[in-house]
C-alpha cells in the first residue's frame, strides 16, 4: 500500500490544534504525530507533501446539496461531475445530496434515480438523504429499509404546497417512524400555505420583482413553522434537524428547544451569514440570483446566526447548493417572482467563507472545522470515517493556506453556473491541495481528480442521539 506523509503543517481539527505530521496509508490516516515527538523524525513515506505555513484540516462535509435537482420547471445546473469537482476545489470531500421521491412513486425509485445520477460521476465521496414528497403507508414502510441501508435522514417540506409539501399529519406519521427506526427528520420550516396566499396577493397587486420573494416569505412564517416542527417532533419522540435556518426568530425556537434538552438541531448556510435582502433588491431582475428559500433576510439577522453558531444553538453550516443559471433559468421568473427557480450556488465557497469568519473573529479556527466538517459528519452518521483527522479516518485532507488572498468570481469559479453570488468579494484563505481517501484531487491548485473516483458512503444514524 502506498504511503503519504504530510509534514510541517498545523493540524486543525474540531478538537485540537497541533504542529503535527500526518501519515496516510492505503487511503486512511494511520497516524497524526506531534512534531516535537522523537518518532516524528523517523517517519518515512513513498510521497511527502510539504505543508509548511499551511493548515492541515479534514476535508469538508457539505450535508446539503442538490445536484441535477428538478425544481421550478428546470434542473439545477450542476450535476454530480461538475458539482463534486467544484466541491473539491473548495476543500469539500464529502457531500450529502438529496434524493427525491416523486409523488405517487416509491422511495426506492427516487433513490435508484439518484444512484444513477451519481454513479461514475463524482470525484469526491457522496451520501444521500431522502426527500419525502408523498408520505403514505408504503413510504412509511420503506423508511425503515432505507435507514438499514444507510439513508438515515428524511427531509420534509412545510413549504411548496402541491410540490414537496407534507401536511402536519403526514409529518407526524413520518416522525413517528424516525422515532422508531433511528432516522433523523429534517425539516424545511416555512408555512407554505400562508406564503402562497401572500404570493397571490403580491402578484395581484403588481409586486412581481425578486425582492417580493423575500417579503412574502416572512420571518414569522419561518418561526411559526420551526415551532410547529419542534412540537410535532416532541409529540412523535423524534429527533429533528431544521435546514437552512435564516431568521433570528427561528433560531430562538431552536434555542428554546435545546434549552429543554430536546434532540433538536439546526443548520444555516453561508448565504444567510453574508448576504441579505439588499442583494434580493438588486435592480433589473438582478435580485433573482439571490432567490432561495428560506429567503435572504435583512442584515440584522446575521449577528444572531453567528452568535448561534458560537453558542451551539446552530451546529452545522451547509450550502444548500442548488444553482440555476441567471440566463435561461432564473429568467423563467421575469415578471413573476414566484416562478424564479429557488436556489443558489455555493458548494465551492463554504470552507473559504467560513475561514473568513475566523479571520473576522466570528468563530474560532476549531469551530470552523467543527461546523464544516466534524459535526456534519457526526450528525449524519459519517464519523469516524469523515470530518476528522485521526487514525482510521479516511484520508480526506485539505492543505489550506490561511494567508492567500482570492477574489470570488464567476470567471474563475468551477461551479456550472453563470454568476457568482459573491462576485468581487475578496477572501483571505485558500485551498492548496486536496486528498480524497489519499488520492490527490487538487494538487497545488491544479485539478487532478477523476469523475468516478468518488464513492457512495452508506451512513449510520445520527451520533448526537443516545
Ligand atoms: O431555495 C432552495 N433552498 N432550493 C433548494 C430546495 C430546498 O428547499 O432546499
Ligand atoms: Zn413508480
Ligand atoms: Zn428546503
Ligand atoms: Zn435544499
């Protein structure tokens, strides 16, 4: 088995920081050795990577992506080949994508479809959640089988009536199932029935611009749905993970639940930490680039999200990567904001935007690795393979230059989308080299990966449950 030694770097995990060398053998980490220890001087390997001046961190785990996702009359513009390549460029070595149950069809069919989309395409590892669009007796039975085979989390939608929406009865039944089978209920928490009334009224009044997407999808309707999801989960005795939390008032609901020791978890995304309704108000339909749900909020909400990431009221930052091109996709909603495909690109920039948060003093270096690697791995049953650098872990490793400057732009990014939500933004910190199970995917800023080298990873159950 070939061996690799990464020398001279500062190893940063969620648990510790140390000047250490990392020894890799056959795709796994076999040792992390304190550089001051005598044994460090005797380590040898077939290949030595010099990480002097760099951080050596676990590959990122992005627990919320939508590759080749059918939505709003079109498909998200990254498939598993382009999307995982962009992920690798940004230091993410595992994605958890959402397989979709189509109404009237079995979970199994949706899962098979997603395996077919990813098989032979991905250049980093991937796993699946399942979106429930049709909770019925058959669906409930199938959930148990999926948990057994490694699809251990199920997203439901309180939004999008007629598309992915589940009513409270369906949600309760599915949560009773996850309570019994060890699965994790995931929730898109927005009151979609009320939102659709406000959409209709806005359009009737001629309020058709992208910024009205943010106005009708009210903070209170995110907070109300978050509260309701928590109560339904309590009634069912199920754990709950609320996705793409954007509003301070929704964070407060999570904080209250966690204060009661309930198994309730929350995720936010870089777009809610860095962008706002000011972006949605960009003139000449430019705001369409920022249409996603939950929507971007007034900038005041950002401080509450950062605070929640520090206090652990939010535990994970994922991207909700769901790109649609401005030309040819977002423009389906010209003259009617409700027809703009919902979603934003981001899989490439999560690690860097969160490193910028370290530079800016929002979070510590270890918390960066915690919310971006370690906790998503534990939350979704990927630990100890993923999310850490320890003997036995997969050798998914990023050599990261904390001092390099970069400017984000559609001209230079690797996502298959014709705009950047962060065009012109300068960040401090950049990925240098990326290993996926010991294989070099990015070598000193050159892509050396291969579609098909990424493997499907069946998951265990959430590791934050007793
Ligand atoms: O706008 C978004 N978030 N699009 C992706 C689908 C979802 O709700 O996560
Ligand atoms: Zn069918
Ligand atoms: Zn959602
Ligand atoms: Zn999503």
